[in-house]
């Protein structure tokens, strides 16, 4: 599924919540705050690589760099490699790059 997604598939969910599902604890909510194309397609007709950024909850806890299972009420669930970028606006900022 991820190999077919384009930046526009995420852009329509800007400022909406995605849930990270972890074993043994309540889901962690991440707010999608940015979708940015990061380069050119590798071949004609292929998707352009893009970056998506999330803000985590106001908390001292944060997610480590890892592949996480994300869910959204209107989008199919997907697994993304998420990297913490550092605090922003009192919340941890995370990024996933889709090539």
C-alpha cells in the first residue's frame, strides 16, 4: 500500500490525528502538520518522494526511531519508519520520508 501513496494522499489529512498503536499501552496520537515533496520522481510517471511531519502529544515521553503502525479513521493503516526530529512548540516533532 505504501508504495502507491503520494503526497496528495496525505495532504488532505493535514492537521488531523493519526494513532500509533503499541502493544500494552493506549495509542499515541500524532498530528499531521506538514507534507512536502522532496525531489523529482525516479522515472516518468513514478511518484515524487515526500516528507511527512507529525507533532506528538504534550508529554515528556516520545517515540524512538522505529517502524510504527499508524491508523487514521479515513485512511488504510500503514507502517512508517518515523524519526524524532526534536521538540517544537512544546511537542516532539517526527518525520517520515517516503521514496
